[in-house]
């Protein structure tokens, strides 16, 4: 298998030089830019990340600004990307870099991986791209390409498979000549997985620089590989969400608990379960010290988190007067200053 992998290096790097996409974080090899983009790319596709990345970099162009920004503003800048703990971890790590590394990003894999939110993949990406350290960065794209090229029958969901592929790539990278560009090699594998060796449906093998080497292609196994065992079904939770609007045209929002899904973010008032009758709705409003003058069902929808799916029913409620339990804000204030998760934005946009 090692010889098989040895063969991919040259055609892969040649293909990358000719086909790599121009991306804002590839303009230079700045470790801060690579770090931010890699964290964003963990959850969102490249095209969408470009927009979020530009917004983030405009306000937080360096480690110092990230370390010092108030958390509420940081979460606002992260809005739309989800997984808000990743934004908090960025800031935690930035503060450590300020304190322990004089504000300069550490330049080895071993140091990078000790920082909050930086796992094996991200540490590998930063160390190889910014500092040319010969260390792999194995994500789903890389696992898929390697599984197909070597026709591996190992389940790519298992951590053990990732470990083995990481070791194989590390050995391969260590053996290369002095002028070997570790970052280009890692990026080339990822790029091939994103553009050519596609996850669902047909990979575009006729355009692939590894076609001659790839065992999955030669044996007609590209549809079967990589092996993935079915994920467990997500838990489902019913919720009733209220878009409460006061006579002044303000909307009620509330800060969520510091624990659990969407911790510390703002939310629209909501309760567990799907409430469908008027009497129960009025009782919930009464508990909040509110009286609805007009209650309108504005539909049902769902939002998928990593481990849970919320099935929601939403009501638009005009209320007589504002209570003290909630924060009442105009739509403009909400857009500008409060991080509202996408799950609730769907209600407002309805
Ligand atoms: Fe993927 Fe096809 Fe290339 Fe093999 S030949 S690596 S299956 S795109």
C-alpha cells in the first residue's frame, strides 16, 4: 500500500498547481488566516465561508483583536455559522497566544494542538501550510480519496481508520525530497476530494490525476467506497416558538442558559412540546405575564443540530404590553447587536 501512496505525490502536486482555487486565505501563508478559515470550513462549504470570512477578518484582522473583542460581538460575527463554541474557543486560544506566545501564533504542530478548539486536523493544516511541517491534515475529503485510491475496506467513520491513514501519510511525507511542500500536498488532497473525488454520486474520475493509480477506479468500486457505517438516528425534540410582538413593534428575546445546545445565545421565547390549542397557548403566555391580543399560527419547520433535531411549531403573537422577563428589541437592533441562532431566524423570516 505504501508504494501505491508513493505514486500519488507527483501527479497530485502537479494537478494542484494547475487547478487550485483562488481563495482569500490562500493569498499568503498567514497562520492566523489559515486558522480562522479552517475552523469555519469545518462546518460550512467554501463558497459560503468566503462571505463569513470577509466579515470576520474585516473586524478581527489579527490575534490581538480576536483576544479582546467582547463575547457578544464575537458571537454576532459568527452568526450563521452555527457551532458557537468554536467561536468561543477561537477567543480562548487567542488569549493564550497573547499571554504565552507574545501574540505570535505557535509554529509547531505539538504546540498548536494544545490550544482550545485546535484538533489534529486543524493543527496539521496550520503547521503544514504556514510552516511547511511534514504533518498530515486528514479530514473527510482526504479519507475518501485515500480509501478509494487504495480500495480500503475500513470504515472511515471509525477513529482507528483515521489514525492509520494519518500514519501512512506521515510516513509518506517524511520520505519526500528537501523541496517538498507539505502544505501544498495536504491542500491538494483536500482539493481533489472537494472538486473531483466527490462524496455523493459519481466522482469525476475522467478528470482525476490519480486515475491511473486508483484501485477503486480500476475495479469499478467508486460507488461502494469509502465504507461508512450508518450513523445513529438523531434525537427529536418538539418545541413551540413564539414571535411575541409588542404594540411598539418590538420583539421579545431571551438569553439561553450557559449549558447545552446554543448555550449563552439569544432565543425567541419557546416551550417544550408542540402546543396546538389556544387555551394552552394562553396559559403559557400567562406564565410569562403576557396577554395575547392576536395569535396566529405561522407554520411548522425543523432545525437539525449535530445530535438533535428540533421540530417546531411557531406562533406570531401580538401582546398588550411588554413584560420584564424578556428583552424587547426592534428588528433592526436584533439584526445589529444580538446573535440569534438560525433555528429561530427561520421564524422571523417567515
Ligand atoms: Fe477518486 Fe476517481 Fe480519482 Fe479514484 S480515480 S481518486 S475514485 S476521482
